[in-house]
């Protein structure tokens, strides 16, 4: 599932994987990324996702930084 172009969510075999997809900006956590992360988190806590046992966050590209 995509929540824009900055955050991707994949759920497979009771595992959720969130991917930060903004390598041109070193996957910086700006307000747009935070909003998309919150949308992904809402999916993970919804009734439909109760079977999820684990979640992880990864990045596209070679860097990750927060503000």
C-alpha cells in the first residue's frame, strides 16, 4: 500500500514492513513523511491488521536521518 510517494507499507505473513521512500532527500523525516507514517500506523492498529505480529522500518537508498 502506498500513502503518497514517501512511505510504502507491505504486509506479508503477519509481518508489516514500512519503507521510507525519499532517497533523494536522504529519507529525511519532514512533516509530509510523518503524515504518511501516521496513516500507515493507523492501518496497522486497525481491526483488519490484528493478525500482524511484527513491524519494521527500512529505507530506500543509502541514508536515513531525522530532524
